[in-house]
C-alpha cells in the first residue's frame, strides 16, 4: 500500500535553515503537502505542490520534489523558535469511493534552539 | 462555524466503557475524515464521509469502531468496549473535496483508557 516516511526528529539553531525530508512510494500521487502541528492543536496546511512541479517557493518555505526518486523536502529559511512543531508530509492518491485519499507521514519534530 | 470543532477535548474512560467523540466540520464542507494519532506516531486514517455516506471506512480497526454523520454536518465516532490500545488523539478534518483537497483539522479529542 501507500507509504510515507520521514525522519522523526530535527534540531536546528535559530536563524539557520531547516530541511525536512520525506519519501513516498505511490507513483500516482497527484498532490503533495506539508502540514504543521503545534502542541495541542490539529494540523494546519503550510504549503502544497503539484506532482508535475519540481519546486515551489512561498516566503521562507521552499518545497523541492524529485518525482523520479519519490522524495519531497521542505526547507525553512531563517528558522525561528515559533517554527518549533511537528511537520507532516502527505500525498494524495485515488481512494475507494472516488476521492483523493490523503496519506500522512509519521511526522518530523522540529526543535529550534535559541 | 469558523473552524472544525471537536468535543470533548479530553476524555478519560475505564476499559470496557463506550465513548462518543463529536466533530463539527466547517459549514459547507461536504467531506469529513476521522484519523487516529497514537503518541509519537503519524496519522492513521479511519473513515471518510462524503455527505452522510461513508464510501471509505477501510481504516476502522475493528467492529468496535463505528461512525455516522447526519445533516451533512456533525459526525460522531463511537468506540464500544474501549481497550487500552484505543488511547490516542482522535482528529477530525473536513474539506470541500474539490481540486487539491486541503483538509482543515480540529484540535482533536485526547482519549485515555484506564
């Protein structure tokens, strides 16, 4: 079945760049997402990329997609303490019932050290 | 409402008791999803509603789990004869189910089975 893998933990110093990596198995993925989860809260969409794109930039966020290797990354420039959270990679694929089913990764906990 | 609302935010129950978890999606969102998030793990898909029907309930772990949705709005997830392994955060999300299928999440219900 579909599988999305992430490393569990990343620690960076404030002001440095953070790079969170994700690999997925479904070659028919249409959209790929990055969600952010702060403590005690639900997930919130950060950004997304279409599977026919290589890169997307949105302010401090840069998403890179290597479709051949099924590898997605999220780069956060000038990381701040407010960026400390769990980051989930997710991809869509056709699910039963004729909809785009979303499979989430295991999440990467980002710790920003002041 | 302005966002996805879940109640209760916390639930402590004894093993063997039944529990009901409630989700109020964003008004007008036809799609509704339930996920389970065990401590330190990613999101586990449980069930998807389109309107009041559930075309994909493939993630329900056992027949102790059931869900319904009424009025194309509120959804209830029921767990019968709770077990300690049911302890987790249960997240609800809703979406318009169009295009990129951005899911909007509630803050979740933290269920603890003693």
